[in-house]
C-alpha cells in the first residue's frame, strides 16, 4: 500500500483498501488484548525500575558520555534507550531531547559537552 500511495497507483489502493484496513483493525485489537493481559504494576506509572535510582541514572549518563566520546553509535543508542526508560525530571527530559538531537546530527562533541556539564 505504501508503494502504491507513493506511485499514486489509485486502482491498486482501491482494490486492496478494505483488506488493508481490516488488517490494521485486527492488529489494533490484538494490541488491546495484549495490553489488557499485562500485570497491573507494568501498566501503571508507579512501577519503579533500576533506571529510576539516581545513582543508576548517573551511571547511564557516564556510559553515554563515554559512548559519545568514542563515537560509539551502538553505545549511544543503548544509553539513550536506557535513559528514556527512566522516570525523568523535566530537566532530564530536556537533556534527553538535546542528546537525541546531537546523536541524530552526528554531533558527538556536542553530546559529550552536554554530558560534561552534568555532575557525573
């Protein structure tokens, strides 16, 4: 469907739209069912994780700085993912946004500088 839309193949889209929408509906129902089956503590925001401990956040940030310093893409991605899973303060969310921007712009020096300004 995506390619048909990009190439403006209207005939193909009209022919397959019902099937496509049915597939999406089925997928949404499956996701809803899975979410209903999750344990309550996972669904709620009250569930604490190791990443929520201040010392653990500092360790994540230290590892992120090492990854930015080494231009280690895999390390940066893993660190950003771990940091994003933690319950972040507004300041930490802003830092995460800035770190993502530095990563996406391949500006590893900027990422290191952002992290060097933090108490690590």
